[in-house]
């Protein structure tokens, strides 16, 4: 019995209460330390990512600009060659269409005019892509951009002529009656 009284008395002892509070404080301290470590690691990761992004935002070197300029120039030359070939093909098809129009075959004229109209739509898309590429290229180059005005105007003129041709082709279908 005396042992039980000592045990019960020890629960009320302020030292025991202090030890229990100390254990709880150690747990809270450990949790706070873990949370602090997590927060510091997140902040460090964020700073690393931020500095990496800042490094990637540096302007490209002159060699990179020249390389990209050469790539875009080659692409524009290929697009220009393609445009020339397409224009020649359109002229040839238009001549064939004029010859067929004399035949008055509405079905044939409808098929050919539909095909030509689609070709014009494709050509217009090519021109719009070329205009966009030229604009992007001009933004990459430092200095004057006077050459873009003339080039853009020529491309816009080609685009307008293509739209006129497309209207002509769509007017040649069976609904228009041929001649």
C-alpha cells in the first residue's frame, strides 16, 4: 500500500508534471524542426528554380542569333521556291480550266474549280506562314527593319491576288452554269 501511495503521490508531484510537459515540448520542438527544415528546403528549391530561369532569360549570343537567322532564311528560301512552283502550277491549271470551260462540262468544271480553290486556300496559308516567319525573323535581328515593309507588301499583294483567284474558281462551279 505504501508503494501505491508513493506512486499516486508521485503523479501529483510537480516534477512529474514538468517531465510530462517536457516530453510534449520535445515532440512539439521536433515537429517544429521538421516543418522548418521542409520550409527551408522548399525556399531553397524555389530560389534555385528562380535563378535557373533568370539564367535562361539571358539574351542569346550573337552566334545563336546568326544560326537561327540562317535557319529562318533557309526556310524562307524553301517557302519562296515552293510559292513559285505553286504559282506556276496554278497558272497551268487555270489554262487547263479555261480550255475545259469551253467544253461546258459542269461536273468537270466543278471538280477542277473545287481543286483549284483548295490549292488557293493552301497557298494563302503558306503566304500567311511566310508573313509570320518574316515578322519573327525581323524581330530577331537588331537594327533597321526597312526590308520587311517591302517584303510584307509583296506578300500581302500575293495574298490578295490569291483570294481573288479563289473567288474566281469558286464562281466557276456547277452552280454558276459553266460559261
